[in-house]
């Protein structure tokens, strides 16, 4: 990188133009797993860390590593260079700097696309965790499945309509599934005007399922990411997502629902065979890697679809 005068920074304010350049690059790369909530909240979260390379001349973005620190985890959400600076050594410089800054006692985690797994495993994250399988369905297709299997008699309520006490119950429900306190992140997530959430109450007015949708990728893709989906049964799971699909189709009649199912979860056990029987294919899109063995405490029997949000990683 002798031909470009650059600087490496360990922080930039949330309103710095760098974040807009970073967001544009992520969207143009087609990283649909990182939805609009991730791209909006990452610059604002107190847990966010960055190593940034930018040109000295005009401050333009060259590349960065972005991660979040919480619960003794350093979860790397983004390692991305502008195309013209790839393969020139600068990426390795900022990666090394990022790893050096992460607390030594923390477990480093990331989710790698399949072809990058050998590279990441050979360096700082050699321990392989669950694999991630992606689906993208037209809203009509997913709604038909939800109407067939979403036969729970429990009561649906939108997150925006919850009382203060009901919302606190949602926070406790998330804690009961994830086993880690995500309440600060969840408040920020639900306060975004483009996230849509629903919960399911049983006969005792206790929450037994929750789900959310959020736009992802460029608007021209018509994609909405369905995540998370926590439920105690497949009937509850499909019941709680029905109003979300209804809202999405009203926002965008061409909408497709994107979701990711993790191996070794109830989602993999029930959803993958269901969609396979309908000739709806999945593809492996990510492999979770860690710096050392990590026993995720999340309740896998209620994990149909992980939130998969680096702002506060669940699984």
C-alpha cells in the first residue's frame, strides 16, 4: 500500500461519513444476513468496536473490522475492504490490530461464508460451531405454509402494541431463551421504525413465542429478514409469524422473506425437513467459528430461527 497515504483509526463517531460508506459497501456486496437494523445500530451501540483504514487525503473509507463486545464475547460482524484494496496486505494489518484489541479472556466469534472457513480456521478462530442454512421464499409461499401449520389457539399481539408490563415480559422471555441479557439491544432494535415484531400469549397471558422482521439489502431486492423466531412448538412458530407476513406484503407486494436456520436446533430438526418435503431448497451460507470452545447456553429447543444480529449475538 505504498501508493496510498492512509491512516488507521480505533474509533470514529457515529455520525462520521465513514459509517455511510461502510453501510453502502455492505449493501452493495449483497450481505443479506446483515439486515438494516444491524447497519443502523452498529455505529450507535456502546458495545461496537472498529479498526478503520481510510485515506488521509479525503478521509474516504478503505476497509474496516467491526465487532461487538458483550457477555465475554467479541463477535466480529464485518471484515470488509473496498474492492480496489483487497489482496494488498492492508486487510491483514487491520485484522491483526482488531484481534490485538479484543480482551484476551473473551471468546472471539464470527460467521464465515463457506469458502472462507479454511482461512479463518487457520488463524484466530479454529473452533467450528453450527452451520447456517438460508431460505428465501416469496411471501405467498411462506404465508401458505404458515396458514397450514400455524394452528395455535394462542393470542398474537404486535410488539408496538404491548403495554409496558408486556414488553418487560418480552425481555424476560428473550432472556429465558438466550440466557444472556439483551434488553438494551432489544429496546434499540424495537424502537427502529422499520422493525416489526409479534409475540404470542398463552391462556395465562404468558409469552410463549416471539418473532421479528426487518428489511435487508437494497430496496430493489425486496428482501425482509425474518429473525429471530423463538417458540415452544411449530404451531406457535408459524402462528406468530403470520401477522408479520401480512404486514410485509402490504409494505412490498413483491416481498421475499429471508431466514437462516442453524444446525443442532429445533429449527433444523423441524423446518428443514418440512421445506425439503415441499421441494424448497436451502443452501449453507455460513459456518460459526470461535477462538476457543464455546458452549452457547441458548435454549435450542425453542430456537427456530436465530436473531443472527452481531449487535447482540444470540446463536
